[in-house]
């Protein structure tokens, strides 16, 4: 499954350059030209695996946007790209929850190096309830016993384990399916619950939520 990146950048030439570079590397990229649009996308097209935010953008600046997302318990890793190089701004960026800060101007390839490094850092085994999941090998285990999982099941599982106790919208879950329908989604989720014994609740009219202790 492709890693999904939200890129907030109001310079169309730079954003298109970065988008093309990341997509050539195999990432899926959503573009936003202002903070309002980026904020909407974090809700309507969630979950993302990484945010790349410019700071000086229209509507809502990148710092304020990330701060609001962190207050809403969105822990998606974030990288700032900015022409602002003063220590105060850089310190604020990390204080609001950034994992990295790239100063403009930069070679576009630097973005790719930093992004690849972030995913290597975060590709650690995930412990959730009674299960252990290795995102690098796509292997799910319970008490060191492998639980066989198909591609659809793994895709759905990742949607939930990266967003525990958060509602994942139906449209996002349906992206995992070969047949996009509410019926097919219910069947796939029932199979996932049977295989994993995870508590996945239907939030009527919105989506589903993985409930953990």
C-alpha cells in the first residue's frame, strides 16, 4: 500500500516539482495551496502517513495548522519547509510537533531523502492489543504465531492501527476494496474482526473506529 503524503505549498511550480518527485518514488500525494484547504483534507481524506507543510501560506499558516492538528490528537509526522530561517520560528516549528525542518531554497531531492528517512524511522513493529504488526514485512502475529492476511485485510488493518480510537471514514476504508460498496465493506470488516479479534465499532453514517484500551 502506498504511503500517503499531504503537501501544503502555495508555490505551484515548487509543489508540482515535489509532487512529481515523490510520486516517482511511489508515494501518493495530495496537494493543498492554503491552510484552509489542507485542514479540510486532513479531515476528508484522512489518514495520511506524513505532512509536508510550508509555513507562510494563505488562510492558515503551517505552524498554526499543525498546532491545531496536534491539539486534535493528530499525531501524523510532519516536516516543515520554509524560507524562514530565524531560530525562533524553527524552535516554534518543533515545539508544535514537527519532526524535521527544511530551509528554502533546497534541492527537491533533499525532500525525498528526508521523507524516505522518516518512513524508515517509523517502520517499527506496532503493538496493538494482543497483536504485533511489522509494517516492513506486512506480517501480523499473535503470541508469535502468524495470522494469515490477504491484501485487502492488511490495507484495512493499517487504516485502523495508525488511527486507534479515531473514526476512519467509509470512503477511506473503501479504497482498500476490490469492489467499492457498503456491503463489501461490511463483509471485509467482519472478516477482519474474526481474524484479529479487534474491537471495530460502526459509527453510524460516518465510518468505523478501532477501540483500544
